[in-house]
C-alpha cells in the first residue's frame, strides 16, 4: 500500500537514534528513457531517525516520514515499508528493522527519483520519525522541431538556481559517447563554441562537465537519443546558493570553506586544514556557487600568510550569503 508522506507534530520528547541509515539504489530517471548519473557533484541525501512514545490507544501508523527537498527538484512523493524486498503494511507493523523505499515525482522534465533507506527501526509502543533531506541537480530539457538537414542540435546551460539563470560564470561542456561505452568520445558534426553544436541522430551517453572553482562536476545523461531536425536545450539547475566577500578589506584574497565546527578543533593561529577543505574561491567579490549547508569560512590574506575564521556561515539554495 502506498502512503502519502505527511508531517506529524509531536508533543512528546524525541530522542535521536545513534544508528546510521544507509541509502542505496539511488535512481534518477526521466520518462523519455534518459538516466541521470553524477560524479563529483554536490548531491546528497541526509537521513535522521528519531523516536517518540505512543499511547496504547494510538492506532495510527508507527512510522512517519518528513521530506524536505532543497531547491526545485520534486513535485510529489510516496513511500513503502519493506522487509526482504517485500512490502509491509504500515498499519500494525510489528517491531523490527525494515527498509524504506522512497519514490519522488520530478518537478521538471517528467520522471522519477527513488532510493532505499535501510535500518529503519520500529519499536513497541513507539513512533518512528524519519526525516529525509534531499539535494540534487534538476535537469530540464527543452525540445523544439527545426530544419537541420537531418542533424540534431544541442545546447548546454548551467543555472545556479531557479532565480539565477544568467550564463555568466558557469558553463556545462557537453561530450558525447557511444551508449554504454565511455572510453572514447564521439566528435559532433558541427560545433558552435564549447556548449553548442550539431550531431547525427542516435543513442548516446552525454556528459556535461561543469567547472566550479577547482572542481569539475560531471552530469551524465545516459541513453540520450537526439532525433533528426530537433533542437535540444539541456539545462542543469544546480539548486545552489551564492557566497561573496563584502568585508571591504582589499588584503583578503581568498575564501576556504570547511564543515561547520572545523575552526573549534584548531589550536594556535588560524590556518588551512587541507584534508577537510570543501571548496575554495579566489575571485571572492562575485557570488560564487556553493552547495547548501553550514560552513566555517577561512579568509586568506595576501600578506604574511594571515588567515581569519568566520564561523557558522549558512548557505541556502537560491540566496546570496555575504561574508564580512
């Protein structure tokens, strides 16, 4: 039985579990047959499981799932409780350890996103609350019929978020491969710069490479099948936030981002922690793309190898965060 995900307001004290919930079988697929896969990207799933006491008279489901998607990605969701791959009825589910299958309807190009969360524990006379935060890139494909002498036309765009679609800093460089074979790229028939061109109709795996600071994000559109005399505009919405230095000190030349709490573990004078660095920026007076989250920001000064921490800087999808 499918269940609509709802939010339950609890008036009891909730205790967090210390057990981890693994995520598996992550599948992002469009209805046109394209499967989205990523490498070195920011997409994540955060899971938190907690518990609250249920009264003996309470006959509601022992499981509640709260969903939060960052940015524009999904328009609906549902879940199923499973044991050994078989669906378990929610009402009256016996105490034990289960899997949770989550299915989401995409808000952009029609399609679905799904994954399984493991180690869901139901206890006697206890409400299990599973909180899911989902962050991924939204893929939009605009198709238009046109006269191309039998070829297909393509264009790649990168949007920082829904409210910022100006192609001024970040670009997606498309590369085509034979479907299922990623060892040798296929040259397009014609190119127009790095992001546009024309190619013969067929079945391809299309790689879009996006450079952000020193990172290269790789978004695969597997089984992309362009048709003759059709134009395809592929947009990748990063659902990201922006971070910019506005402190006015011209000696500040860089920002290095770390997980929140990193600065508190450091003794002595502030300095970089190479193995924990999330991303860094040298051009700090523009709104650089950044994944949502909370960071400790290390400011790098030009003189005397000086550094200063700015703690607990919050980055939100679709907003600009100023560091001073």
